C-alpha cells in the first residue's frame, strides 16, 4: 500500500512541476495528432515569382494576456508550434511585390486552444481562428480570444531581381562619393621666428 501511495505522490509531483519555463518553446512533436492532422482550409497556390511557399519563413507574434508574455514563433508553412495550451499552425505566408504600394505582409494561420466548453466538461482542443492575418492592416482579420492574441510580423521570401538590387546598393554604398580632396603640396614650413614681426629698434 505504501508503495502505491508513494508512486501516486511521485506522479502527481511530476505533473505539477511543469513550470512556465517548460512551456516557453515547444516543438512540433508536442502538437496533438488531432490538431496536426486537421484540415487547413487553404490550398497554397504557388506563385510564378518569388520563393516557393515551402521555403518561406514566417515570424508570428503570440501574446498571452494573462501574464503579458510575448513570444516570436518562427515557422515554415505546414509547421505548428505549441506554447502551453495554445497551438499556432502556419499554412502559408506572402508579401507584396517590391513595386506594389503600400507594402503588405500576410500569413494564413490557425489557432487552437485547449479549454473547457463548460465547467463540467473535460479539456479539449478547439479551433478559435483560421484565416489570413496582415501586418499593416491588422483590423482586417483579428484573433478574437480572451487569453491569446496572434499577429504576423514578417514573411522571409525574395522575388527575382531583389538579390541583384541588394548587391548593387551595397557596392554603391561602399564607394566614396566624388573625388577625394587634393592633398596639399609639400613645401618648407616657415619657422615661427620667420613669421614673427620684427622687433622695434
């Protein structure tokens, strides 16, 4: 009996010892299978221009309103990140073409939260958001949840020609502007005694 009681105490303590530090940055393997296999609801259309969707990298901000903790989640399309009882899943990210004005960055994300539907119900994963989020137009689509907020911060991708433009601007910035000033001609330097006024007689 004592062994069973001791084992129960150890298991209970192990469950309680999971702190905020353990929840700081979880990996995709911690995502429940039901959430990871949930349909995304968007077919990523490959653009003829720019980085392929699978090679883009999005930075998504996650705010926990309970403790005012903000984290940056860096993900590729198809990846998920779990932080505590929230999962952010990235389907795609995009940014506007270099010549388009105003510039815009967007990401299609899904947000799942583990919570109770009612006090007498068990914890269950519930999808609270699925759609596009925009960096410069955040009011177009908002994650409405009392505890968590999610927004897009960046989408790392390139369009054809951007690499050459960046290299050209870097090389022009390294070159000095205009001709250098001519160095003064070297000649004998007059001594202070020679330049002083003659003493009165």
